[in-house]
């Protein structure tokens, strides 16, 4: 018997989802968007308890070396990552809501 999606019982659908946390914009009702990314990332790691396979921190590296950045980018492609982000940590590293900025760059990979 061929079941279409419309015939599926929602209780029968089993999907394992893992959330990769990489930034923290609010904490205990306080906006963190004016804080530098380095501080937001520190607060993220202090505030969240990881649950392996369900909620983990996105892998991150801190460098200003272009060769290292290229190496991480190439490895991300090999690992079939969805995105690759480069962000400033301290200087002008605030979060600007719904705005593109020179402070960060996101590369989407087509899989």
C-alpha cells in the first residue's frame, strides 16, 4: 500500500533534529544585540547545557589568518556543511537585526 504524505499519521513521523547554537541575542529578558560577539558567545556557552544529538554548540574557530580560514572553508565543504560564517569578535561586533553588514559574512553551500 502506498501512503502519501497526507495519509501519514503525525505520531508515526520520527525525525531526529539537532540544533546547533552559535549566537545568543537575548538572555533572561535582556537584549544582547549591542554586546560584542565574543561576549555573546561566552554567555551562550555559560547559559546552555548541551544535549548530545539534540542541542550542541556550532563548531567555531578564532583566527585572523587567511590560510587557516581557507583551510576551515575547504574542510566545511568536505564535511557537507550547510553554511560557513565569518564574524568579527570585538570591534563593531554588535548584532544588527535584519541587516547585512561588513561585520559578518555567510557562505551557503549547495548540497
